[in-house]
């Protein structure tokens, strides 16, 4: 089956690239679900398509102040707690698509714009 070629009819030259870049930069900052999130990293040749995050629960606040250490040194010098750790895993799926551009679209558009379209 033949693949259609995208021309300047579908992707015209940029009109106001500065405005477009500002709009995209601001749109990224307005995604509340991504604030504070850490992307997973799937490395090559690890035998798995599973992303893993480790969540360490917050410690319970303590209302009693610590006292000054006196007398003989003993380890551990203070009572410690053990945090609860939970691993979150998610299987990763691969998706993809492509667009074939003609030489006019390639010549008229800036390199960063073309890089997102290929």
C-alpha cells in the first residue's frame, strides 16, 4: 500500500513561530497531573518492558522534641522508624506513526518544527 506524502497544502510555513513556541512552553506548565512526577526509564537489553517507581511513605510527624545526648554513647542514639515502601509498576506499550514530508515542507519549516513531524 502506498504511503501519502504530506505537502505544503497540509503543513504550511510558520506564521508566527515566537508565538507558537511561547504557547507550547506555557501549555506544558499547565498540566497539573505532571507536576512533581518523575518519568520512568526503560533501558535497553534489560529483558522487560515494565517501568518501576518506588514510593516511600511520609513519616508520621513527631510532637516530642529531641533531647540533648548525655552519658555514654550508644548506637543507635535515637529511636528510629522503618518507612513503608511500595513499588509501583506499569507495563509499557510501544506506539508509533509517521508522516512523509515533501522537500517543500522540509525547506519552508524550521528544523525544530520538522523534527516533531517526522
